[in-house]
């Protein structure tokens, strides 16, 4: 699938990641990428702000978010640095990378494709199923 960025779609999302990361897995990666897109943040702030996003499924637990942040850092989708806390210990501040921004575009395209597929199914049902 060629995406709006002119590159093959899903190349920045691991094979079948949409199925693994999608509705059943709480969309952790695209949530993090979106929240970091405009402003770096520490892990707790990311977790708190996830409630603002209208994605399906339950919110991920704290451990899942921190594990995903480490995985994403390993894949160079995010970077981190230590910063002195205002009234406590140092905090790790996460930022999205250029590769992370490209991955976010790919996530949007994958979600758009899923929405389109679901809308086609709904149209077929509207033709045959009385609601």
C-alpha cells in the first residue's frame, strides 16, 4: 500500500503490527506518538494524557506504557533525556524522532484503511440487515 507520504505504507509499522497493536491492544504506540508529536513529555504525563484520546479499548496500564516507550526508543521512534525534577528526582523526558513522525503518518493511514473497511462492511449490512 502506498501512503500519502509516497512510501510503501506499513514499512515503519512492524509486520501485522496493526493487528497486534490495534483495538485489542489499546493502540499504545500511536497514542504515545501522537502525544509526543507537539511536545516532549515524561512518562507519567503521557499516561495521564492518554485519557484525552478517543481510541477504542481500555487505557493501557503504567507498566505497559513504560515497556512500550523502551521498545520505541530501541526502534528509534522516540528518544529520551534525563531532566531534573522540580521537586523530586530526575525524570526521563521523551521526544518523538523523525522516524517516529513517519511512523505516526503510517499509523494514521493504517487506521484510515481500517475505518474504510469497516464502513464498507456497514454499507453491505445496511443493504441486507434491517435495524
